[in-house]
C-alpha cells in the first residue's frame, strides 16, 4: 500500500488500488477500485474519468486506502458502501443482515404478477426471515394495496428492515420471533420466504465474503433443509384457503424441497432463475 500514499493523482490511485485488490483475490479489481473511489469522492464512476487530472486530498486518499484494505480483507463491497440495489431500489445494508441477491428479485416479480390476477380481497402477505426487508419492502413499494407482515428472529436485522421501509416510505408490520411464532392465529393469502438454506458442508466452502455475512441468515441445518421442513409442517395453519407459499431455494434443492411439501399434501412447482437453475418453489394445497 505504500504506493497509495506516495501519489495524489486520481488515475495513479485507481491503478494502484486495482493492483492491490487483484493481489488480494478480488474478482473484478478495477471495477471495485473505481467504485470505492467514486464513493469516497461522492461522485459517479463515470465522472472519475471526466476528471482524470484531479488531485486527491490527503484525507480522501487515506479514506480510499482504508477502504482498499478492508476490501482486501474480503469485507463485502456492499457492507463498505452500506447499500445494495434490489428491484431498482437502494437498500441500506450492513453486517447485521444478508446482502440481497439479484436472483431473489424473482420472488418479488412472481408475487407482483399474482397481485395483478388474484381476487384476494385481503391481499395479506407474510414475509418470513425478512432480514434487510428487501422482499417485504419491494413488494410494498410496487404493490401498494398489499398488507404485509414481515418477521425475523433477529431484532438487529429487523432494525435494518425498519430503516429500509422508512427510506422507501412504505408501511410494513415488522415483528420479532421465530418463523410463525409472531403471527399465531393469523392467516395470509401469500407466504413468502428466503430462509437460510446453506448446508454445513456448503458453508465450509463459501467465499470469505459470504462467511462475513450473518450465519444465522445462511445456515439451514446440516442438510440446508431445516426451514423448509418447519414451514411445510406449520404453514397450513397460517394460509387462507387457496393461499400460496413461495420460497427461494438453493440450486440443488428443488426436488428435495418439493418432496418435503408434497409430504404435507402440497402441490409444488419448481421455478428456475435466469441462469436456468432451480431457484423458487411454489407450493399450494391440493
């Protein structure tokens, strides 16, 4: 990092930053070096190259170097920036919550499509394991008539979710508790969840970045299927007749999750993501 402190020139700092990240195993070092500099300077990545002759202040140079070191230690980029885009919305994220993934957007898209066609008068939705609130907030933002309850066992995660709902100016009923515990004696038209589904063996192979995300939001028991079993066993008590369950799954879990729900008399459909991998299970009572 000595070269970082020996120059104030923007382009040289970007070049050295890229080399540093590449040496520390970052897959897209130049892109991330640019993003971090743009964040420090409170500008866009495009503007960096329109101001290529800019001289960086000592304070901003040291701030940039600090971000590079943390990223080189494999701190997720989203945690450094405190933001992640999801469904066209900018969500606040930090180490209290799982970072929203693009493939999870498919859940929102399916629910919004259901919303166009359903005759549900209640439009009641339950989001289990809400984490950052990405699912609940995005659904509420694009489907204003929906009445959404979002639950999570982690109060710290719920604090982030509440903040995101405030940022997007949507109303959601957030509740703390384990799965269905916060909604005893209530029923919903749609239950949606992106539960922890990483197995113990898979977790040991996860990238350093993923292992810095909260394990509570990732680990789904020895085989990764614990939460699907629990949801399948209990969900019928919380669904209105004709209600639907939609869940994100790991790409190798489709058949197993479908079998779990079939064992509880659910009809299931496995829906792929845009890469063709199994990603969503839709379950409805026969």
